C-alpha cells in the first residue's frame, strides 16, 4: 500500500463511465434479453483498456478497471453467488429503502422524483439455500482484462472493488439461515473466494460497503445504540471474510448512499467512526465533500486516526454536476493533512462518479480538477 511520501496521491471510489453500447448490453443481460457474448467479452476488454488510459491521462495514481465489466457495483454479485431466487414481494417482506428516514419528511419529493415510493409490487431477491461462490469464470475474466489493460502503463498501484457482506444482505434477504449472524457469515465465506483471488492476482482489494452508514436509513426504527450493534455485527462478518488477508492489501470504501436527495437524516460520522476503523484495512475511503458531510473532517480532531493508516476523503463528489475548483479541492486536502499528517492522506471521490454524474465528460473533468487540487496541496505541504 502506497503512502503520500512526497506528494498527495490521487485515486477514486470505483465505478467509471461506460460506453453507451456496453451499458445497453448490460441492461439487456439484466432483462434476460439475448446478446452476443463474444461481442460483449471483447467490448469489456476494450473498455477496460480505455478507462485505464483515461484515468492515467486525468492524473490519477491508484487506478482500477472502472467496473465496466459489471452492470452495477453490487448487483454483479447475484451472478457470482448461488442459493437465491428472485420473486414478487409479499405483504410481510421488509422493504430496505436507503432513504426511509428521509421519506417521512420529504415524501412529496420522492413521489415526484421517482414516480412513486418504492416498495409495492416489485421483485426482490431472497436467499433460499446454502450460499456458494460460483463466479470463478467471471472473476478470472475480470482479473485478466485488468492485467491486459495495465500492460505498458505507468501508475502507482491498482485496485479492484468487491462488495461487502452487509451490503449484499441489503438486497438479498434471508429466507434460509437461522439468524442474521449465520447468514452474514455465510455471505462472507462465499465472497472470500473473490476477496482472496483479487489479492492473489497482485491487486489491492477495495471493499465497497455503503450500507454501513446508509443502513441507518432503512433500519429506521433503531436507536443509535441499537444501530451500532447492528453495524458491528456486519463489520465482524466482513472481517471474517477478510481473514488471512493482510490489511495492507485492503482498502475500505463507505458512504451514505449515492442517491440524489435530502440526506437530512444520515447518521453522523462520529456515531459510527470507531466501527469503521474496526475494519481490517489499511486505507479508509469516506464520503467527505457533499454539503451534508463536508464538515465531518472535524471528527478527526476528536478521534485519533491510526498513524500507520491512510485516509482517502472524497474531495470531489457525485451529488453535483458542478466541477469542483482545484483550490477548493486543495483546501479540503490541507484540512486532513493538518490533522492526520500529509503522508496519510490521498485525494479521492465521495462515490463512483461514472453512473452518478450527468455526463461522462463531467466525471473526467472532476478527476482532472482533483489531480490539479492535489498538485496545489502538494506544493503547499512540501514547499521548502
């Protein structure tokens, strides 16, 4: 794992813009429509090579494959696990909405924006048998495509994201295992094949776990103390899945859900920061630039950040199509560097920009601004 030894390094949270034709093929596969698999495979490999070059051209140091081979940062796991079914929701089935607390005050907003509040007459995924990892062929292709795309390129490090057990649990409800703990351990055991394979291939493993904070929204009847126990159980399961993997090979990314909305009732970082730091990782990528959470850099004035770890605050965000000014980005980085030390800070993004900002050109412009902001911060931090 790299540190910002002589300059502020740059990275991002994961998903990057996909070409339109590839997005259409992913959509067709999700809807059960036939596609030419040879064409799809070739297009994914081409797109990986393109996004690798584009990241480097934008000034990113620690890069990934853009997740262009996946339909979604979390949904892909359905194709790599057995032991579940998709069926119509029943009246007693629990709805997991990542804006459940916000809906109480902003129901009109969600009805207008989404054409109704989700939860009725939709299909959901349920675990109905022993979970097993069956995605070895897809994972092998993902690793090989990334290795091919990296050939001949200059970069500091490379990572691949994988989804956390707690976030999988969000969309795959348990109809089989005796309790939450047993179910989470089963997910972790199944996903461990993927976690280990990414590290064995020589890449950093990034664990994506947005539901660690945003579960607070859909577990809307819980108190903070109850939610802390809920979150700790899910971190314990993740650490079980990471057993035997050196923390130096692991990055952990979390956020409060990437939906565009009020986020008024997000759980504060200070209420769960100690639980986040229990994840057996070297690097923590945390949403930090949007108007609801930017002020939380001050949490690190109260909570001592581990001296041998790296924090990657989101200094550009998915919540706006405005391209952040490099000077603003530099100021955000300088705040963190002052508290935790310049060598322990990297520039990152709040979430994956590809599917969330209005246009691919905006996403890449944000990366360019982030790289320039990191250069400005570097000059101020390392000025002789």
